[in-house]
């Protein structure tokens, strides 16, 4: 309660595996088939409890601050930096900093 978490779910099509990160750390991984959606709406934050049992649903009751969907699998390093890095200043660029 009253705590922010950074959650990331990555599906790697070449490995046919999904990875779940909490605050930049890998907490679960498993083999998985890709999500196959051709069109229409989908729900984020809802799930059936116990598989595909009709009428038994659970819904996320918190707030989602930022949602990004990427077309490529991000590395564990990218996930960690997104969760923990406040800012990034490269010193090898032509920028003013």
C-alpha cells in the first residue's frame, strides 16, 4: 500500500519465453506462446482466477502511471535501468552537458 513498483513483462519470441521483472530484478520466467491478437480491445490489469473459469475475475485496484508497449524484447540491463535510473548524461556526445 502506498508504494510504487516498476513492473516489466518481456516476451522473447526467439526463445519462446516470458520474463517478469519487479523493480528491475527478474522474479519469474517460463516458456510461453506469443500473444496472438488480430484486432480489438484487450484488458490490462484483469485476469481469470483458476484458468478460464467463467465469472471468477480479479481486477487490479491500484493505478498505472506509465504504460509502454515495445515491438522488441528488451534486455535485462534495459529493464533494470528503466526501473532504477533517475537520469542519464552521456559525456561522449556533442550535447552541452
